[in-house]
C-alpha cells in the first residue's frame, strides 16, 4: 500500500499500519481516522497537500472478528523490517 502526499514534503506522518478501512481503500488514513486526521491538520493550519503520510508496516494484518469484522494487530519488529517503507522513503528523500 503506497503512501500519499507530497514526495518533497518537509513533514511526514507515519502511522502504525493500515487499518481495516485503509486495507480496503488502498491508502493510509482513510475512513473515520482519515476524517479525524484531516480535521486535526486543518485545526493546526497544516495544508494536507504539504505533507506525506505512510505507515511503518504496509500490509493490513488482521484476525477475523465475527462474520464481518476484522481486527488488526500491531506490527512486530520483523514485520516492520520486512514490509516497512519508511527507510526506503527517507533514503530516496535525500
């Protein structure tokens, strides 16, 4: 799942890992958390087109919860090392 935003940004926001909505939508910070994130940026006076957002671990990992829900689990160090793109993004930044 790719990050989104300005590749030349001076600010980057890194989430833990995609949640259920992000896993379905294919991008970080969507759904309810995306709305809250956008509202927080606006209140802080930070234009959303001036930042880059991504996650430390890319794939949405989950455990089934009932018939229609999926509960994400936090990434461990191995998953971040294997799937994370933070290092690649920072290396490509400079």
